[in-house]
C-alpha cells in the first residue's frame, strides 16, 4: 500500500514537472532570405572616401496596408548602416542634408511586414486545451508567423541608382503557458535582423560604388527630381502567406 | 518591432498574443426554476478568481473585431438558501472580447468544469455531491488604466451531474457579477 502510494506520488510529480516544463516552452524558427550568403563580406574604404548617407524616404506596409513609419525601425536601419562603416555620416528622415555641392547618397527604403497570427487555429487549439482541463497544453503547439521584406534604393551623387532587396520570415512556436507578448517582439526582432543583415551584405559588396574618389560630382550641382502622384490602390493587396519553417527545433 | 505589451503609446490598452489577465469577480446567484419539478430556490454569493491568456490578435472587421482568450476560473458559491451549504468548482474558460470600442470592451464567455457541493442530497433536484457547472454569459470591461479594467456582466449558471446519478434535474440560476482584472 505504502509503496503504491509512493509510486503514484513519484509519477504525479514527474507528470506535473513534464507538464510545467514542456508546457512553458517556446522557440523561434527564422528562415533567412534565399539569396543570403553564409560568409560575411569585409571591405575597406579610406575615411576620406566615405560620403554621407541621407535617408530621403521610408515607407512601411503591414499585410499590404500602408502604415506610419516607425522611428524605432528607422533608427534600427540607420544603426545597421552605421555598423558597415561605409558612410561618413547618417542623416535620418527629415534631418539636415549636406549641401548640394557635396557628394552624398540618398536612400529610400520600404519595409513590408506580413503578420500571420494563425488566429483561427489558435482559437480552436485554445478551445481544445481548455476542454482538456489544460492537460493537452504540453502537446498542442501554437504558432505565430511574421515575414519582412525590405528594399533599399540608393541614389548616388551622380544620379545612378542601385536597388537592394532582402526578405526573411520566421515563426514562433509556443505552448500555452510559454506565451508572452515579448516572444512576438523577439520574433520580429530576429526576422528584421536577418533581413537587414542580408541587405547590408549586399550593400557592402558594392563598396566601390559609394567611394567618393570613384566618381566625380556632376557638372551641375542642381539635382533633378521627378514628381508624380502615386496611383491610389484600387483594390486591397492580397495577404501574402508566411512560409512555415521546416527547420528542426533547437 | 512594434511596441508589444498591454498598452499603446496613447494610453489605450494594447492586448496582444501572450497577454495574461488575472481577475477577481463576485456576484450573487439568483435561482431559476425552469420546470414545475424544480422547487429549490438556491441562492447566495459567488466568488470567482480567474486567469486568462490572450491567444489571438484582433480578428474580424468592424463591430465584431475581437480577440480570443482562454484560461481558468475557480468558483466558490455559498448557498444561503435553502440551507447553508457550499460549492467549489474549477472551470476552464474561453472568452471573446470585442475591441472596436477601445477602452470599453464587451465580451462573451463560456466556461465549464467540475463542481462539488454539499447542497446536493438535501434538495430534490440533485443527488450527488460531484457535479459539473456550465456557465455562459456576457460582460463589459472598462479599462480605467491600460492594465486594469472593471468588469460587470451576467452569466447563466447551470449545475448538474451529467446523468451520473439520479435525480439529476439540474440547478439553474442567474449570476450578475462585478469585478476587476489586471493585464500583464
């Protein structure tokens, strides 16, 4: 009788510990851009060959809809550009640009994020977890997907334009008791990081394009601009699908 | 990359996936005798501490835009009529909160789980002490701060033993309630 009670107590503790540990787990799978390379690129550029980088435009989209640009994201992009040490100074959106007779590059960036919270599946799974008195919480996995696509268009002082694109996607897999608002931030942060790293990698490969000594200023200091109205979006853009990671769990 | 947590920059609540809610609700049980066989006028105060976890971002458009959360609630009822007895229960709970109105958020909820009461056996409707409780209702959360809400609402309350023992007519009641929740 005593040994049976002891056995059941041990089994109970093991069950409780397993439920608690497994039920609180979460992990993030990030799928980098298919074009991203594994090896990092290193280029050197003399200090006097570096030119200012002026952020001229920044557009953000979420699930196909335009939204207000986030200062936080812009700052993060500028920090990432700064880390390349490719440019002498960085001027944020609306900042004071260097004089027109100075060599500089202007940048226009778009940041398109796609959120796939798997709400329908989460609601059903939540119902099943609740109906099981939370016993199934360690085995039922919930997912939250996020993808980011960035494009950076850089115009050199002589009017030449280069465009870089990068994308990344990720999914946070979690069990009910492991959910926290921070995990969404972590997912977005990691996906954006992968995206920006790929973008900067492409930028650094073009170091020669941005060296001040490479190309003289054009004769005329007057820069030409093209002004046109944007076509209104006649129909909402379709929601893109977040790729689901097949990477093994860590 | 966007601000997560329980509040947005403008002070309105921003409840995201993973936001937890703990709450305390109190109410008073008022009997419904739905058939002529029901004679007991069970009534008394009820206390319901709860925990919830938001599991979806807002879904839908317009007035029915809302979020799903699941969790659990403990129920204690002190039956003052027809005889002073007690009831304890534990109910997993699912809730859909309408978020269109921002600081005032209506919700509908459903909960069900085991319920023990010593009232059973002393009344003609119920014979076993082990029962189940099912509740469904609606309420209104008023966010007085981005992380705190006052809640009022109504629940229909049913207690029966799922036919495990007879008689099993079931006890039905209304439960108007009020309380507060804290989000984190």
